[in-house]
C-alpha cells in the first residue's frame, strides 16, 4: 500500500485531502503542524509527500525535503497558480504541482499519475531476492514486506507487526534484526501473553532485592538484557493499562526503572512489537492506550494470512520439505500434484505455522521414499476439502469468455444443484455448499433464482 504524508496548515482542507485519499485506499498520515511533518519524514518512510507552499520560503522547504528524502515524491499544493512559481517548485525537487483553485476531482488523478512515475515497481512483476532464507514468498504483498524490511533495517524506528497467529510475525522481526547494524547485539523476544500479570513488570524491567516477597537478589529485566540489540514484544495487546503506560514512558523517554529502584536505566534497544489483535479497534474499545499505539505504529507491517496468498504455498512446502529432510534424514523427492492440490484448497486457519507442522509430521511418519502423496496427508485435517475437478472438462473458446459471467453461471449452477438435491430445503442446501443459510438466502434474492418444488 502506498504511504502518503499530507501537510497543510489549514485543518479543514487537510480533512478533505485525507477523506479523498482514504476513500481510494491510500495509507495516509495528515498533519497541520510543519515541525511535526518534518519529524515524520525524518523518522518514517513515505512514497509520497503532499506539501502546501504559498511563498518563496515554501520552495526552500521543498528543496530541503528532497535533499533529505531523494526517493520520496513530492506534490506541491498551492493557491499560487503562476507559471514562474510552478517552475521554481519543480526545480526545487517537486514531482508534480496541484493548484488549489482547480477542481477537487483532479486531485486523485495527479496523485495516481505521480505515483506511477516515481514508484512504478510497486505494482509490477519485479521479484526481490530477499537475503533472509527463513522468509519465503513471491506474492506481491510479501514482496512489499521485503521492501519495507530492507528500507527500515538501518533505522532505529519502532516497528509494529500485525497479522493472524502463525503468519510469521517473529520471522519478520528477526529479519529486521539480522539485517540491521544491531545483528551482533542481543535478540530478546518476550511473549507478553505467556507471562503471569503479577510477574510481567519484573520480567520486563527487572527488580531490586527486597522489592517484593521472594525478591532475594537483584535481577535484570529483558529491557536491560537486550542492551543495544533488539527487544521483540510479542502479543503486546495482552499487557495491562498500567504496564502499557510504563512501556510508553520507556520508549518515549528512553529510560525505565527496575521494580523497587529509584534510579533510571537508559534504554538502548530497538523496540519491535507484534500482535494478532486489531489494535485500532482495541483503542476504540478502551482496551489499549491510544498514545502507545501511535508510538508503536511508526513503521506498520501487516502480514496477510496464508489463505490470501496461496500462490506461495508451493514455495513454502518446498522450503519446509528441504528443512525437515535435512533434520530427519529421509529420502523424499517432492510432493505429488494431487497432494499439492489438496494443500492449495485448504484454508489454513493456523497459517504458515500450521503448514510447517503438517509437513514435519508427514516427513517424520512417512515410511517409504519418493513423493509425498495423498495417502500421507492426515485425512481428518482436510475433511472439508472436496477434490472434485469441477472445471476439468471446461474448454476456453478461441474468442475468449466473460470471466465474471462464467463465474456467476458456475455459482448459479452449484446453488441450483444443491437446492435440487435437497428438494428446495435451504438449510440442507447451505450445508452442502458450506455456506451460512443467511448467505445462501441473500444470494438467491440477489440472483433472482427460483427452484420448483
């Protein structure tokens, strides 16, 4: 997703810009304070900056921004629609110019055209050879994560990694650490949800002798053990509000105090946090501090679930087979087409972790050599998968087809067959199609389908 910063001193106009961009699915950060905008550009990565300039001093600021971030595109917005002023902006490093006096519907067109020129690789088929073998993927979303990792690895910015359980959040965090200048420093990971609430503060910050019952000696916490390395706070959404406040102070002020101590210790570690929860919703529900969320969300990285990037499954299967063959010394040459088709049709609620565990189980239990076949897969694992080749007899005519119409016809045929088999019983038909009854009823209404009794 393209990341855009908007700066304009007019809050009302700023809200209009934000609304237009978010409506078109851009990732937007808007601010009306110039100092704040400059700080954001210094600490975060943006594909495009939209900057308001109304005088000659504004042109000087464009030049400074371009010098600081040469890879970032800049669109100047201004009420001064004079050729000499526009030329000066472009010479200062602006990628484009949009006059505030023009129609607002041209705003998105200017942004889209500019992004197409300055970041053409974001939507092309270019593949990155990522220098971290544990991270496998060629899906566009994963390629974008590769780019983000390579962009932020040399910075000290806080990173917030989100995604479902098993998607590889810790793998991404380790990649950032192992590719950074801190790679020879400690890597310390803490699962915030796995430590009892009454021990987590001491676990993170350490404690002094006598600080509480059982504290018989001084103990260093994970913040101190991390030193100048990386501290990975997994499942940070599980922390209490009180502890969230202390984490915020430590990150914000770069100091913290062990439990029972009156002396502060400097925080040198880089913080990477992760969660499988929707933190924005948690903020709305008052389950997570808003100020901590924004402090963590400097560089957001979202990892999509495996079911939305199934094209990566063959690559992952090969990587896991190679990994476990080396560990268990088996002679397996690959996986059959039928077995792979089964893996591709499964929805993987446990994501990559589930796939990895499955491949290890198959390799450990497989007695013969050769290919992994359907008989080697645990049948109960895939009991909801139907391997019928629905489209085996479909031929594509030379003149082509209307894809959406063909898919709609196929869906209609499945619904009609299900209703015919169940003599019009919608509950049973929905069960056959693995749909909720309300979903089936809605489809029938939308499509206008009727089945005679």
